[in-house]
C-alpha cells in the first residue's frame, strides 16, 4: 500500500507531468483561440450545426478557459509545482551551502575545468595573484589544508533558489486570480451628465450590485485630433457617501478612479438629449408646448404621461430622432420615433398627436467599467517575483572555484578547478582566461 | 519625412549584410564575414538614428509619442531589436557564421514595413488606450524577446542542417554542435525572460486601461502559448536533460508560434490588439 502511494506521489511530482501539463495547457489555449469564446448560442448553432454544437457545449469549448477541465489542468499544475518544489528545495539548499570541497585537493584535477602548473614563486607570494585572477568567481576564503593553502571562491548562490522563486510566483498568480474571482466583481455603469448612481450592472448576470457609495457624472468630454481620431475621453466625476462628497476625479482611459477598492475605468460614451422642446399638435385644438427631460415623465394632459426614452444621432440616415413613449391610464404604453429634421414625416405621431421637435440640447452618457479585484496586488507581487526569479535562475550561476597552492620542489604547485550551475560558455571562457593568466606566470625551472 | 527615407535604405542594408554573411558561410571567406558584421553595425546605427528622428518628427507634428504605436513602427523596432541583439551575441560569443538568419529576418520585417501597400507609414496620433508608459515597456520587452527567439531559431536551423553531418566537416567558421546547441538555449533564455516581462507589463497596462489584467483575448492567449512552448523547452532541457535536435525543433516551433502571435492573430483572429494591424 505504502509502495503504491509513493509511486502516485512520484508521478504527481514528476517533471514529465509538468511538461505534459504545459503542453496540454498550450494545446487547449490554441483551441480556445480557434473557437470564438462566449458568443450567443444561436451563432454557434449556425456555425457548427446541432451535432457538433452539443459535443462542443458538453466539453465547455465555448467558455473553455472557465471550463471545469481547464481549471483542473491549472489545479494539477499548481499541485505538481508545490510537490516538485517541496521535494527538491532541500537539495537546492544543500547545494547552496556546499562550498568546501569534500574530496581533498588531489581530486581537483578530476574536474572538467582545471589547470595545474608548477610556478617559481612561493605559495604565500602567489596568494594576491590568485585573488586577482579568480576574483570574477567571488570573494576568496583561504584555509590551510594538507600542508598547503586552499582558496574557495563562490558566488551566485542565490541562483539555486531561482526556480523556487519562479514556481512560488506562478502559485501566487494562480492564488491571486482565484481570490479575484471569488471576492471581486466586474461590472458596468452608465451615467448621464448630472446624474448619480450607486448601482452596478454585473458582467456575470442580470442582477445588479448596490455600492455603499454613489458616483455622479458632472461632465463628459471627448476630444478629437484633426484627423478625426479620438484623443481623449474624460469623465469628471464626484463620489458621494452618506450624502457627503468624499472624492472627485477626472477619469480618462489608462487612469481609473479607485475608491474603497472599487475602480472605475473610462470605457464608452454616447450622446443623449438633455432636454427636448416638443410641440404636440392635436387634430383640432391648440398645440401643446412641452419641455421634456430625458427619461423623466412629463404630463401631456391629465392622466397621460410621456417620456423621451431613447435617442439616435442618425436614425436610418434621416438625421437625429427621439423615441417618445406615452403611458395612458388605461391601455398599453406605446410610442414612436420622431424625426427631428423631418417635421412633416407621417410617422411623427403619438397617441393622436402630431409631434414636432422644436429644439433639443444634448449631453453625454458615460460608460464606465467597474471592477473590484482584491487579488490584483498578489498578482502584481507574483509578476515582480517571477521576473526576479527567472533572472536568478537563468542569468546568475552558482560558480565555485578552488585554488590549491602547495609547496613544490623550489616554488609552488598551483591547482585550480571550478564548477558552475548554469551558463557553461560564460564560465568556461572566464576559467580558461584565468588559466591562461596563471600559465603565463614565471614557471619553476626544471 | 527623412526618417522614412533612411528606413527604406536600412531595408537594403539589412539585405546586404545578410548576403555578406551568406557568402562568408558558403565560401568560407573571412572578409565577407567582417563585411557582414560591420555592415550590420552600420545598419543598426542608421536605424537607431531614424527611429530617434521619427520620435522627434512626431513632436514637431504636435502629437509626440515614442515610435512604438502601430504595425509599421513595431516592425521597424522589431528588426532593430534583431540587429542589435545579434550584434551583441556575435560580440559576446565571437562566432560570425550565425548572422545569416537574423539579418535576413530583419530585412524581411523592414521590407514588409516599407513596401506593403496597405501599411500605414505616416505618424499617427495616439488613441486614448495607447497613452500609457506601460505600453512602451510592453512593446520594447516583447520585441527584444522576439529578437532573442529569432536568433535562437536561426541557430537551431543551422544545428539541424549540421547535425546529420560529421563534426569533422566543421570548417572552423561554423561553431561545433555543442556550442550551437548551447547558443540555441542561451538565446531562448534571454527571449523567455523578456517575453515574461512583456506579458507582465502588457497585463498591467490592460488592467489600468480596462480593469482586467487578463481577458483571454487571442493575442494574449497566443503570447501565453508561445511562452508555454519555450517553458516546456527549458524544463525538458534542464530537468529532463533533453539536448540537441529535440531542443532545436522546439525552438523552431516556438518561433513559429511567435510569428503567429504577431502576424497570424492580427490577420486571422480578432481581439483587443486591433491597434497593431
């Protein structure tokens, strides 16, 4: 039984599984970009037909990155990372401490990178030369050994920890995204100039979310370049809490407003009529003149309320149009589009009145993305450490060099050897350059 | 605009450098290799000047911004990155025979930028979403990374061409298989670190612009796929001990994925990165 458990743990901790999971995540991500994600059902039915649609739908291919099996792959990767790291970390820590050369000076010539020269100078006199020549490998520590002097150079120890820093960062990023999806929310608000709201429409569904504060749009501005391309979208807003103004800001793209962990991002805008001056002409009788505010009820006659419910800057190429709805006491509400520039249009009629728009003033509605993501700081921390960890792992190398000076017949015998944890080309060049310098010193005459 | 004129000339200079390197490798002619290297240094210097000039020109137009904002400018910077990083690799490792592929890729990028008829080459003002310093960091990091992958792919191709033959066929001009293999790996390490920085800075930019650091948009996803392919290469080599042809093949696969991330997604898939097309 214990044997079996061990083999399962071995399998979960294997790097083979890591590479397999990486390949599976890559392959499923490819599928996710080939099948358009989160489109309406009807579109998929048309694209794939009912048979394939059902198959794809069963495997969650239309929202692949949130499907159970994609999440399972990520969870397995996390588990694999944790077990791999925990199992290998002690070995890495041991390697970091490993500086003394256990085998004794005679074993130094067994290294791939080594050099042995008989020199004229005495061992003690060579010490400064050794310090200088191998200084690139770290700070030397000298000791006495077997009647000679042994210098140990070591640097870049931290590189041994690099992989663990990277793996921990990946786990932090996964954790951060998990926290964000559990405790955060993403939504949208649309506010007209002068209006105030505390209700956010959530992206996940139909229900809204009531914020503990409200946001009022004072002014929305859009600026254009001469080319016609937009240069700035700006919402000047005020945040109110318990009836008091607690913050104000200009929200532009790339510069959101954050209040109490909730951020507002400039996202879209549309033009609306602020006020509309209407002329309602009955079949017979005196025309009624009205000033209607956008989406607010206005009484036309006792028992008949009217609202401007929508606006188009250009309706089917007939120019601006306002949508009017009337709400009679009895009977269904009904309405019509009224063309502003075509007062004679036969459709400009509501509830028996012929309607003309005498004038209107426009304003803007600003669309703001609303997001609260308490996990984002964990993610940013993970982002920072993954870069530091990658640098440690791949661009630092745990270099160890030992130089042994032993009295020779007249002068000294110098033996140097070294090893590294990564970047062999770099290490071997440095070592061979140092060896050449040593070999260039004055030799012991035979 | 003077910068455009210089950049057109730079295109042909890259071709010249690529041909010189090719002659160097085929005819084992030392002088052609030197001509390739110094030609490349001259080209990158001229291109650096042109990029700075374009930056200055944008300020003269009153719409000043770093020249990293559309497909044209990113291709110019991409080819610059390939040239500059290859020069660094050649100076560091002292092998002259590896220049053919990077110089030719830099030429192709510049030729596409300079001569495609649908390319918008004039300086455009920045739309609101692109007004961010994270964008500058994002583009620079990504293209430096891409340059690393390009050079790696070139060495990987050379390795595979050479792998069938005996080591003795080495003329002294093309480095030995062990060195080639190591260089494939070292350049991937560089590319992968820079791609990591690129994805991270892009993610932070997305969060400040749209309130979401990752939205599985096709470009994001393909950059992740590329990242994962090279990640698999690193783990296979470091922990599983894969060497040689296998590593070379993954490097070429990663390069193909990188090309798809940059070009394929723009033309075949739709998403947030429509600025770059």
